[in-house]
C-alpha cells in the first residue's frame, strides 16, 4: 500500500470518527443542521410511529379501542384505524430535545440490542440525527429479552413526553 493511500485512509478514518462523535481536534458541529428523530414500535395491540424533522412533528398511532382478539399474525391495526396528527415544535422545544438527546451518547450503543437469538420478536426502532451524529438502534423485544439500554429508554421517554404534551396521548415504551 502506498504512502498516499495510507494517508488518505487515515484522513478518512479520522473524518468518520469526527462525523460520528465530537472528539477533540474535530471541527465543531454546523449550526444550520436539521434534527431528525424517529421512534417506531408495532405489535399486536399497539402502533406508534413518531417522526421529528426539524420543527415538524408527525405522530401516527393506532386509534381503535378493542384489542381483545389481536394476535401477532392478525394485529388490530390497519390503514382504517391509524390516526395521523402533526404539530410544529418551538425553537425552544427543538433545542431542548436536541440537547437532551445529545447528552445521552447514543452513538456508544450497539446497533441492535435485546433478544438477538429469537426469530420471533417485536421491533422497537429509535433513530437520531443531530448535527453530525447519526445513530439507529433496534431493540428486539420479547418476553425474555434483556432490558433495553438505559440511554435508549431515556431517549424514547423524551420523545414520548413530547407526544404526551402535544397530543395528550401515551406512547408505548417496552417495560423491559
């Protein structure tokens, strides 16, 4: 491998680290970025999909009351009973959420966590893009899954509290 190739690879490696993590020696994050957060869970009796892009909040949730006969192969929700609501977040709300999510160091979490062995699991997805950081985490939920990482639950709770504040609706977060 030539010296030029090794140098380019070293620069690319440092750039990748700087993009993923704010490390000493890396340039500071740009001030004109768009925050993007996604939280998603669907199983027999629940459906929550939250998307925050900049200041726009979109929440899709299951709105039918009867869940007694739902099964994994026949979930209760469908196109006819999913409700979509939207709201604008204030600059203060965006800043507060962005800062709180940044403080959690989600980039240190594994990409996939939970029950990594079972083929039958429920997906709980959390994706955060904030300045130069971007991380997507999938928690594979089963009755015997290890608990979701604390940072994952804290991030999901931040988003859930925002939904509760804006729409007076509870978002499902796995108890584990």
